[in-house]
C-alpha cells in the first residue's frame, strides 16, 4: 500500500542526490511532489524518470522571489502542502585559517538562512498534521577538520527543529531533522579514492550510504508512521557517529 496517497510534498534540491531519491520515493508512494533547484536540466531529468507525479519549479532557494514563486505554484496547483523537505544544501571544505567571509556566507545562506525562509514561506500552506523534515548532517555534532562552517550550518538546522517543534505544536506541524553520514551522491564526486577509503574505515557498516536509504528514512518522518515523533534527529550514517 502506498504511504503518501493524496499528499502534496516539496523537496528542495530535488534534482540530484539525496533530494532526487526522496522526491522519487515520495512520488512512488502516491504524493504529488514539487522539486526545486537551480539547474533546469537536472529537474527535467527528475521529472522524466518519475514513476509518479513530480512538478519542477526551477529556483534558487536563497532568493526570496524564487521561494515565493515556488509556494505560489504549490498553492495554485494543490492549495495546501502536507510535507516539506528542506534538502538543498552545499558543502565546501575550508580549514579555520583559510575561511573567508564569502565561504561563510555561501554555506550559511543556503544551509541555514534559506532553510529558515523556506519553512517560513511554506507554513501558511501547511494544514494540521503536516510534517517538515530538515536535512541536517552528522557534521553538525561531530568534529571534522575542514568542515567547521558546514557543521555549524547543519547544527543550526538541528536547533531550528527543536525550537520550531515547540512553536508549531499548536498548528499540528511536526518538525524533525534527518542527519545523513557519508552518502554516495554528486557531493562526493570530488572525493579521492584514498579519502573514500579513509572515510569507509570509520563507518561500522563498512560502506557509504545510498541516497535511497536516506529516502526511506525521509518517508518515515514525512508519513503518519512517525506521528508521535517530533523535534528528533534521525541519523542515517551506518553507525559512524553513533558508536
Ligand atoms: N552526501 C552526503 O554525504 C551528505 C551527508 C550529510 C548531509 N548531506 C546533505 O544532504 C543534502 C543533499 O546533498 P547531496 O549529497 O544530495 O548533494 P547534491 O547532489 O549536491 O544535492 C544538493 C542539491 O541542492 C541543490 N541546490 C544547491 N544550491 C541550491 C540553491 N541555492 N537553491 C536551490 N537548490 C540548490 C542542488 O541543485 P542545483 O545545483 O541545481 O541548484 C542539488 O540538487 C544537503 O543538504 C547536504 O548537506 C549530504
């Protein structure tokens, strides 16, 4: 039985990697899914591959006008929004002594600031019983050299989900954070074989995760299967940050 029949979902950054896997899974489970991202070609491919209903609305989530256009489209086509996954994110390494204001702004503008304004923009459309899933990272609570700004931006999403769980309780909107460990997506394209091996050695399950494994957890947090889970962080990391 499909788990999201009749639901409407938004997945930001749904044209590649984890976001693509989440959007495809939600669509297979019966949801109508709106995806966003800056690259039209990636979005078109995602729509073409869909085994369900996916609508692409091209846009940059750091831009207010693009966010407004996204939610105007959702309202016009569906009226309400049951599930929001803030997945669009960026990761770039920089050790403390090399961090520039531009690096800081780029990471925080998308991972923290855009996450906040995406949720704020979606809320007027979200009825009682809706679910918000923020994509965090285990980098938000473990120390990884070179990922200070990225980790801090992901710790911000975790903090948002705690506060918003209380702020939105009266409206019946659940907020949870889904924090992946190393997942084999385009974000890993630049990683050398040596780094991949070093990383794999740190993971109890002995391999990188697959985007589909994160999508399965996103489905759980987005669906009524998790109806009594709020303000939590679910880690999909092969045990890396758990033991
Ligand atoms: N892969 C991992 O190991 C891992 C681990 C922990 C957490 N995460 C998190 O998981 C999420 C997805 O990452 P991924 O690994 O799937 O990498 P990815 O394939 O690079 O996905 C990032 C997505 O975000 C979109 N995006 C980037 N900037 C955007 C913007 N300004 N506006 C709208 N969309 C934007 C990208 O599309 P466009 O470029 O077309 O805009 C892309 O579809 C991120 O939040 C990341 O931090 C990943």
